[in-house]
């Protein structure tokens, strides 16, 4: 392999600095497609990890979308063998039947594969460069994105405990090509990169070239604008976090009165920031506008606004942000002994329940049906509906309520993951965890 060029020396220094910034003793991974940019990144990373000993691995994602994918895999195996880098190959199923398109679906599949291989605290290097950043910025601008979208690809970010970094993001493609040729690297060009039906390819081949013919530094300028948008987005995040702290610091629920004291743009900013904190998808602009209109004209009625991956509800002058909640089917029921974890359609019931007499019992667990009455110690007979109102249980959670019966008498009611909201006289929750909680599947009937 040829020695690196002078430009390559500065690229190598860039990678050495990136390696120095990683957690000491932790593995470094390179996402390897087999193309020019990722092949060069792996070569630079291998040099750095030889001079500054560190475990280095490559991860190749086989999408199975075209016949050439097998060629990509073979080339990645050959390159890793030549560089002495262990390679992991992940085969993913890209099913775009959900309507998100192949590009978005493939991206989700890649990130899921990253999470399966790269451990928490380790670093994953991605090979996107300045030209990629310019393309992403233009595509975001054409979608009408705000600062967060215009920031395009961050240089580094945390993804499920993994540090994802793009050490070549400031480097233009011609510089990478020159260094790869100087090193004698071989790579594979993806034939789909020439297909103009994909938006990114159209921008790359038809738009950026025309811009650069008039403005020679167009790519660098667009990438710089993305960087500035990222700085602006960071400042806006700080502003939203300040507002969130002032409103109580709970992103899952916001007081509407205090929320509406903010300007409308600031209110939208805070809602989007809360969704980010909760790991929920942000609503499209029209759905967010609908939500804002509902907040401003509220009349005490319950409000519900849905979008893919998220939901907002207004109840008792508070705005609740959540994933669309699951509900129990009215006819669902199961037998339970009270001391083993019980599978339900909403998850596992991991609480315990026993009569004060201590005798073994056979219980029936079912969805709330309405009209349940409990005999409470010191309070007599009480309707479950009134008890839930006392607890301030939101209406959507009432549809997730589990009611436990013994010989035709309601003895307990509660939600998964919480304490029993209601316990009838003569019943209690024994201390400790349910038996067999660590098992993969538990037979709650305890046969």
C-alpha cells in the first residue's frame, strides 16, 4: 500500500485526534459499506489503532435490496482481511410496506443493527463527509425544516449509549478521493447512486454541480450553514430546557396555563423539545398547528391529537405527551394465583396479591367493565369510578386498568408498573417480587 500523501497526513491527524477523544480502553467500530469514504475511514482508523493500540472492528450491513449487495460484502471481507480488522456482517430485512420509503426504512434497519453490535460506551465512526452534509442541508431546506433539520448530520451524538461520530464531516470528497488513490485503496461504487429517482442522488448529480459551477465553494458554504444551524438549534434547546424547568421539569406533562404564557413559537419549541426528551416522534407541522389551536381555544373538553409515533392529550388543564396508549380488549381475562408474574396484552403484571388469611386462592384478572364496587376498610362500599376520580387517573389510563376478582367479588385494581390503586378489605400486597419474574414466560395461573 502506498504511503499517505501530505493531505493524507492531515487526514490521519484528524483520525488520531478522534481516537484520542474516545473513551480509554473502549472498542472503536467503523460502519463499512465498501464505498470510497468508509474504506478510507477504515484504513485511517487501522493505522491509528496500530500506533495507539486500541481494539478496532468493522460492521457491514447487508440490506439485501440488490444483487450488488453480495459484492459489497465480499469486498468488505477482502478489505478487512488486508487491513487485519475483524469484520461483523449483519443481514437486515428492509420492508418498506409501512409507507416510509426504502431510504427511511433502510436507515432504521441500519441503526437497529448498530445497537445490536456496538455496546454502550463504545464508539461508532460513520464516514459521511462534507459533500454528504451539503446534500442533507439542501434536502432539509426543501422540506421546509427549521434549525434542527437544517443542522443536517451532527459531528457526534449519543445513540442508545453509543457515541456516534463522523470524523470526516469537514472533509470534501475530492480530498478523500486523492488520499484513497494515493493509498492504493480499492472500493465499490453503489450502482444505485446514479439512479435519479432518489432525492439525494438528484441533488448530488443535478443540483450541487449546477450550484458549484456558479459558486465554486457552494458545498463548503452549505456545510458551514448546517454547522451554524446546529449551533442555533443547540441554543434553542437550552432555551426550551429553561422553560421546561420553569414549568416543573416534567416533559410528559405541562401546565397549559403556564405554557400559553409563552409566545406561540416558543410554545411550539418547548413541545418539540419535550418530545425529544421522551424519545417520541415530532408531529408534522399541521398536526402541531392543530394542537396549538386546541390549546388556545380549550373549553374544558378533552383534546386528543395523534401523529405517527406520538400523541398529545389535554386533561384537567394539563398537556400530556405520550406514545399512543394500548388498551385492553373488553373481553380479555386470565386466571392468576397472586404470586407469579402474569402475562397480559399490555405487558407483564409484576405485583403480588393475597388475602389476609394467607390461604392459596384462585383469582380472575380482567379488563375494567364498569360498575365495579369495592368493600374498603373503614369506608364501606365504594364505586370504582369514584375511586379512580379520587386518584386523578386520566381517562386513557382507565382503559388500561386491571381488575382482580375472587369468587365474583372485586378485590384489587391497578395499572401495570404501579402499585395497586385499590385494595379491598381483607387483601394486601405481600413484600417481595413475583415468583419466576426472571423467566422468559410465566404461567400466571400457577398450575
